[in-house]
C-alpha cells in the first residue's frame, strides 16, 4: 500500500482524496505543491507512472489550432466532427467529453486523465501521450497510428477496431479493455502490459512478442508473425489458437 507523502505546511489543512482508474488522487489545500496522483495499491515495477495533476483547475477548454491548455477540467463537452492542429493539453482532466470522428493533428497530452469520454473514430495520428490515463472511455475505431505513448494506462475502455500500428509504446498498460479487431502491426514497445483484455481477431504481425504475457487475455483468433513468437507467454489453449492461425493442422491423439 502506498502512503500519501505529507506535502502540507505547519498550518491546518483540509485533505481530500478520491479514486480515478485505480489511482488515488490527493488534494492538500493550503499548499502550493502539486498533487501526488498515486495508485491505491502497490506500484508494480515498470508499470506506467501516474499523472501529476494541479490543485485547482480552470474551466475553459475548446479546440483551436495551436492552443495550449494547462490545469483544465473539461466536463460534458462535444467537439465532434472537428479538425484541430498542434493542440496541447497538460495537467488536466477531461470527463464525459465527446470527440467523434474528430481529427487532432500533431496532438500532445501530458499528465492528463480522460474519464468516461467518447472518442469513437477519433484520429490523433502521430500524437504524443505522456503519463495519460484513459478510464472507461469509448475509443472504438480510434487511430493512434505512429503515435508515441509513454506511461499510459488504458482501463475498462472499449477500443474495438482501434489502431496502434507503428506506435512507440513505453510503460503502457491495457487493463480490462475490449481490443477486438485491434491493429498492433509493427509496434515498437518496452514494458507493455496486457491484463484481462479481449484480444479477439487482433493483429500483432511484425511486432516483437518476446516478453509479452497473453495468459490473462482472451481470444479465439489472433494474427501473429511466426518469426516473432519466441518468448511470448501463452496458455495451452492460446498456443493451439496461434498454431492454427499459422496454418498448422492440430491432430488430437
């Protein structure tokens, strides 16, 4: 269990905490220090670092080319069918925000929490994501292709038909997500964690699989490159599924 570090001064303070995506966020009013946004259970080695959020949030958020936002809390907004270039958002929370079929070109997010958002068919090709949490979001058909993701956590989210092709993933965690028909083609990764996801009919061709653990995930069909299979951890059923997908004929003795 992680204990919240004392950030307060000698004067009396009000301390409030609540949970977002399995992490506990601590507000220490009366100080100037940044909030410590921590997991409520023990941090596992190489799992994503938590976002760092400010004490207070501004209310204004909108889509505009070259706009940069810091410490905003966007709530129940709709920016669907829009195009925006070079948008930057840092140390913020977007909650119940809708951006269906929106195009965010050269998008950058750092220390951001997306909670209960609908980003269906959103395109942020070539984006940059650093210490970002997606919790209970709808990301169906979302296109992350050629993006850079570091210390990102996808939790309880719908990402069916999502594309992560040619992405660079470092310390990224998919937890209890729907990833069926997802594209993970030519992914470069380090410390990628997959836990309790639906990987049905996902494509992992030309992606290094050594060190990945599929055992807690489910699938009855999946595409992998034969030359990249060495070192992949699977259970016996998953091994048969992968073998069948490579054209082997399984004969029961």
